[in-house]
C-alpha cells in the first residue's frame, strides 16, 4: 500500500516502476497494488505520484516494506510529470490539482472538467445546471449517475424531473478528486448510468486551517472557512476530523435582483477503528434561496418592453435545502481482499417557481407554476473486492448490493400567481420508491495492453 507520510492516508494513482525493464503498476483508489511475480533481474523500484516526491528503493528494501510505502508531499513541477497510456485505457480521473488551478465557486462547475460534458444554468444560481453528455440532453441528471462519497446526488421521481442532481451542497474546496467514465457499462453504478457516471470524493484529511474571502461585481461575495478540530496527538493515532463552512451572496446583473444566497456547513471524521478497518463519517447541511429572470421572448426585447436583462415574470426562482449523514466502513483483509459498507441518510426540501409560457394559457394571472417536494432518502451500499490470479492473469472480482428508499410528502405541481396564490393544484401526492440491486463485476487483465 502507498500512503502519504504526513497524514498516513492512501495515495491513489501512484505509479511503481520496476528497474530495469520498466514494468509498471498503479495503485487503486485504496492505494493498493498487487503483482504475481517480478522478473529476477529487478534491481530497484521507483514510486511516483503527482504532488509527492519520487522515491527509489532497492528491490530488497521494496520487498521488506511492501505492506506500506510512504511518500512525502512535494511541490508539483511540470517537468516531473510523465504521460503514459496503455491502449484501450480512457482518461477518467480529475485530481485536486485540476480543481485548484480553476476559479471554481460551486461544485457544478467541476463537471465542466469531464471531457465531453457540458453544463448550462438557465434559472438563477440555485437550480441544478442543465447537463449534456455523449449526445444526450440529460436535463438535470436523468442519464448520468452523480455521487459524492458514494452517496447519490440524483433524486428519483423528483418534482422537477427524474434524476435531478443538485451539487450545490458540496463545497468545492473540499473536493479531493473526481472519477468518471462514459457509457452504460458499469455494473456497480446502476440507475441513471445511461450516458456515464461522475463520482466526487471529499478530503479525508485537512492539511491546514484555511479562511478564504472573495468579492466581485454586482454585490457578489463569498466566504469559506475550514478548521481541524482534533489535536496533533490524535492525528498521530490516525484520527482526523475537521469542519468547513461556506456562505455566498450575489445581487446578480439582471434588472430584477437575483438576491442569491447559499449557506453550507460540513464536518468529517476519518479514523482507524482497528488495524485493518477505517471509518469515515460526514454530516452536512445546505440551504439556498434565489430569484430568477428566466427566459424572455425576443419580441419583448425588440419592442422595448423590457431590456436585455429584464424579466416578464420577476418572481421565478425558489428555495432548496439538503441535510446529509454518511458513514463508510472499509476493511482490508490480510489476503488483500476489501470489504466496503456504507449507510447514508438525506433530508431534502425543494420549491421552484417557473414560467415558461408567460401569458399563453392564462392571459390574466400568467402561467407561473410551482414544483415542490419534501423528501427523506435512506440507503445502503456494500461490496466485496477479491484480488487474485488465474495463472499469470490478474483477476479482480467485485460483488456488491445496494438499496435506497425515497419517501416524499406533499409532492406538488400547481399553477400559481406571484408565488403566494394557488390558482390550480394540478398534481398533489406522496411518493414511496425503492431501488435495489445486486451485481458482480469481473475484470481480467490478459496482457499489459488488454
């Protein structure tokens, strides 16, 4: 296993090069690697990873330290980066370096880093962005599976649309890495993985306390704070915990003020509960309110009725809130197998006001609609990973199961006026939906290229 020397956290994507010969191994998301046999003429092994100082060990030292190899964090230099890709592999990883280099103020923007995925915002800063991937108009998440630390972001049977995925509850500075793949080929991802999936992972360890203040045009400002809460003595025992918060406000550049507000609170604990088991526990809460000017008819602009940043219905927008609790337990067995168990719970509120047709259907009160729901979401994910060999062919068997229960109350579609007056309650009701599945995934490495 390859770990960070400073925090004793696993290092995913580290490369081990056997010298001479150049045979390579790469650590998985748990920092682990395995090999069946190594040529007898190996003299040394070099271990590298982006953001860490490369080390070279004699083969004898490597054999004696295989249980845990430590890397020291270092400044990233472009000259140290080497690009190598075996045929058939696809780029599927966004590291913390990628997010640090971009001025990102909400986690939806990180989705732009996925090759071929495009996003667009069309109803104020609080609504989930519109997504496009692999020729799919994904709406707000119908055909792409999005998760944060294994917890689903997509909402099934959502008041606004199937698979609605709002990532604004994730503080972007907390993102450690993002993995993604395209297509419907992944047994463990399940529902909504038609065009692909995107998995966000948050930090397990906060390197240092931090306060960030940002300000800009149109009365825009943002504040972020992060702080460790355990002593250095506890950290030396592989116990880490931190809290983080974010507040953002902008009046916006529209004639009708947007008055967008977002508040995020987040806390996470990571610690060794036994020699081979690690617990990660997080809790967060989020709320957002905003007004949106929405789309406008071109004829209204050309006639001078409104300006380019004007609105026909200035009461579009909404409120949303989400509270999460997430517990993950990972056990690494002596034979290299891995057991993962996860429980999560989400409480979610959503209320959105839209007006797509202005006065087409009701020329007196307008065509404003309200989509609303309150939801409780409870779920479990578990899997067992077996790493082995058939002859000299590497086999990875992944067996898992997952279940989620969604219960909404007061799901609503109503025609309204100025948000407060209900003209016609079109659809009202409660939803109870269970999604469950079992799966098995077998990966066989026939050669270095296949």
